[in-house]
C-alpha cells in the first residue's frame, strides 16, 4: 500500500504555471475517451503534442482508476451526468503535471502482477513506467477525496536566436 506521496514532486510554484487546463468528467467509462481528447487538444495548444502518447496513456490509466476504484459501487453505470472526477493539466517551462481528482479517500494500490497481458491491474505500473514520477495526496476541507498525479519532464525550450 502506498502512503500519501508528495516526494518526487518537485516544488511547484503555482504562480509560475505557464499554462493550466481542467475538465470535469462524468461517471461514465466514455469519460476516458473524453479525457484523451481534452489532453490531445490541450497539449497541441501548448505546442507539446509530441508528448501525447505517453501523457495520454497515463491520463487514461489515472481516469480509469478513478472511475473504477474511487466512485461508489454502481456510480459509473448510473445515468447521472454529475461530474465526479476532474482532470487537471498544469505546465511549467520544463514540467507537465497531470492530476486526477476523485471523491475517494482510499489509497491507490499498485498491484503486483506477473501477467502483463491482463486487461486490468496494471494501471499504476504503466503510470510508473511512462511518467517521470507519480504520487497522490488526500484533499482537505470541503473538497475531500484525493488527487493522483503524474509528472513529465519536458525538453528544455530551444533558443530561437541564431548564434
């Protein structure tokens, strides 16, 4: 079981965020597709679409985990359009953080599996494999729940000045 984890996440000055985007996702598995589309549009707009494959895989896993494990039983099957999960994308000059907020206080559990062809149970393993770091922390106050985040290092911007 993982303890609430903030180590590995470098100090991030919110005032220094160069871009931020967020979307609410309903309690439907189709929301994973919506999260991928939102991520594609956002990364393209920020001119970092070349990182889409890795970021999209991680976003898909984090959103799927939130829908599958962080909502009350039956919530995903309900027709209730109320957003239950929120995807946040935050960009600094050389970092991108994908964060998924859900209403559960339950600790994310990284399962040990030998079967890499299994259709489930590999989500956090994939997040760990494709992101440069990840973790989670509980939310306090009226929000409640938790945030599970993944960090991606971005290439240093190239100077456009000819030398």
